[in-house]
C-alpha cells in the first residue's frame, strides 16, 4: 500500500510540475511577444520605439559573485526613443543557465 501512495503522490507531483512548466512557458512567450510586438512604450505610451540587436552580460552585483561568470544574452531590444525605457526577454535556455546557481544571477 505504501508503494501505491508513493506512486499516486509522484503522479500528482508530476502533473503539478508539468502544469507549472506549461504556465512558465506561456508567461515566457507572453513576455517575449510583448517585447517583440510592442507598439507603444510600457512607461510613457509613446509609439516611438526602436528595435536593436543587443549583447548583454547578465550578472549579480556583490563581492560574493566576483568569481561567477556572467551569462551572455543576445536579445532583441525594444527602446523607447522618447523616455529611454528599454526591455528585452531572455530565452528559456539562458534563464535555465541563470537559475542553476553556477553563474552570477
């Protein structure tokens, strides 16, 4: 009976994990679409947006992170040419790299 409970608990946890993963993928896609398809600035509402290819090194501040390598991302950058607000989405692969704890992030 213990095996059946463990198996059921595993199935429930696996289903919950899959649902969370699906939600995370949807949120990532929504963020990426928002940046790529934006027609107005999120901050000031201006339609004067520029699109640029970017190279960004993502890392945390602080001496405890001094020896951790940065994660380089190459997103499409949307910049409001009125107020200067800029936004980009980080790919899922790069998010995993940032989240694994072995890099400054």
